[in-house]
């Protein structure tokens, strides 16, 4: 099955779309201004040692010195308790460190001397000797099989340690060998740079999105990787020829005048992915609602009428919805708790078929998840690991008018709030006049349908009430001025 990866590059951001059988399955966006430091490796210089805090400040070439605690120093670790930091470090000492936490506010970055390098299936730990396995790989037989495969690949001369990542789920020896080769080459490059550089200096920067495509996204099904930036394409080709030779021939430069994302309909898919409603080909539709706690997906038949019976129509709609839901989870990168509300089915056989279709459609998702069967209420509960912000969180922010509620109060509701407010103010203050400042919709209502209510209130409090349009006010904003 063919898969294409499209990369759109501008000076401000990089966008990646994974297209499978002509349909966009995944979207990834990285903005230059928001790139963090976590994973970067620096040759730093110890600027201050603080025995009282068992910590040190390390100059890594940033505006603020970074922070290194004794517990994050490999050389200080012992069988019982860490060696005192003053016995391990001294001012002016050069030290190879990796950022494990980005700078926050006035605090500098947090560092560790435990260097780790991530590949597609493995994490390489040059200072360790063990083979670890992600706890997310729960099947004991699978864990043992992966350990045996990696041991055969490494041989007896291997000096470093490895952690088998969740993405290595049933990886074969060829995939593990390719990852080991890449990580060894990366280790040698970092070692060479650190030996020929003066501190403080950046030795290795965690891969940007375009290069992570080569490491994490491309697979045997990927037929080509199209990049619309010549400079990025050249850098990716050089990287691939050195570290990921199995995909080097798949990287191509897209030089046509028509924008790459427009040609493949990606821009349109992005707009659709930001909406609540997802139309199905049959005429049914999904409603996707994302909250802080969970995401809900509601399936509706809409105008779809097919099959010999109504149950048959519901079954066909749910089958199509199962495929669409799997795609939307990847496309929008929805994580956490997810509740799927399929149309109620009486047949246990139909429920099992829909659940099987959902499981099959989710099989291509690289993100770890769990799926439970139908509950007594007819809902499907599942979880999907949060690996990054959802597409909506990256591209959008809460509406300043409705504050993220998705609804605003009607103009009539605001009118009545204002009338109550004037009544309250009139009881407390003896003003000559009350002036209402509000948006155009509210003022228009006071001049038309609610004009009698305004006149009655003015007579009741014995004070004139005037109106003033504030064009910058939203429908819910207003102010009552005492003159």
C-alpha cells in the first residue's frame, strides 16, 4: 500500500502531511519560535559549584546558565548514595551534558550528563551496558522476543546500552539493525564534534521535524517524500545518505509552481480537521468535541438510508464511521480518554463487527492506545497516548468572545442583564443619568423590541437612560456609566 509524505517549509514553520492511498492521515506542525531545547547536547563549562545545594551552574552558551543537580551526574552515582558534587565537578571544567527540561521564566535549562540518543525503535545510552524495554510493551513473550533479536544484532562487542521503544512493537532484526547503525553513526559524530570544539558549544541539536520524518515516519510502505524547499531537501538528502540510507532514494524536491499542500488537498483537510462536523460519504456524519478531560465522537446517520432494514442502515453507517474515526484521531492527534458514541445496535454480531473494523483501522496508528468493548450504555471507551499537542491546540486558541464555550449569550439576554444592572446601581447611587455602552446588536434591540422596557425602567427610577454604541465590544460586553 502506497504512502507519501509531504513536507511544506517556510521560514516560520514546517508542516508535514502523511498521505495514505490519496487521503491525508496525519498532520505535524513545528514552528521555529516554539522549538525547545530538550534533547540537545552541549559541551558546557562549569561556572559555579554550589555544595550547599549539591548543584552546579553550567554555561552552555545560552542567555542564562543551566542547572545540573548531583543526581543527574552519572559519575556521581554510586551503589548507595551519590558522591558530593564538589568531589565530581570544579569551576572551569568542561562537561558534556544534555538538556532534560527547557528553561522556564527566570530558571535556566535543567541538564543531565546521562546522554541518550533516540532512533525509530531504540534509545541508545552510551554510558550504560544494559538492554531495557519500554513498560508499554506489556506482552512478556513479545518483550523476550525483542530482547533476543536486539542481542543477536548487537553481538558481543557492543559497549553501550539500549532501551527498546514502544515503536519497536514486533520489529524484525533488519529494522533493529538499521536503528543500531544510525545510532552508532550519531554517537561517532557527537564524539568527534565534542573532541574538536571549545566549550561552551552546541554539539548536537535534536532533529527538527523535517529530519524526524526520516527517522520516525518513513517506512517500507513510503514510496516518496516530497519537500518543497530546495535547502531543506539538500539537508535531508545529506542526512539520509549518512544515517538513514534505506530512505535516501525516496526524498525528492517538489519544484512546481502550485503549492504542494494545495495540490494534494492538504490545506482543505486542515480546515476540515478544525471543525466539529465530519461528513461521511454515505450521508452520515461525526461530531467531534474536544475538552480538557476527554474527547467525544458522536455518530449520526444524517440523510443516509440504505439496506433492507433500518438496522442494516445503522450497521453500515457505524462501519464507515469506525474507519473515519480512526483517521480523525490521527489527523487531529487526539489523545487521552476518548468516548465513541456509535448509533445504537441491537445485534451483538453487528457490535463485534464494528469493533473489529475500528481495531483494524487503528492498526496503522503509531501511537499506543487501548480499546475497550461496548459498555452497557452502548459506548466504546478507548485511550490514546498524548505525544504532542492536538492540531486544534497548535493552530487555535479559545475564542475571546465566548471564552471557549462555543456559544454566546443572546442580545436579549444581555439587554435584561443591563436592565437589572441599572436597577441595582440606581438603588446605590444618585446619578443624574445612566448611559449604556454596548455592542451594535444590543443597542439595536434597545431601540426596537426592548424600547418599552427601557422606557419603563427610566420612569421607575426617575432618571434618563441614554445609549451609546461601542463598535469594539462583543455581543456579551457592556458597561453602565453613571453621569
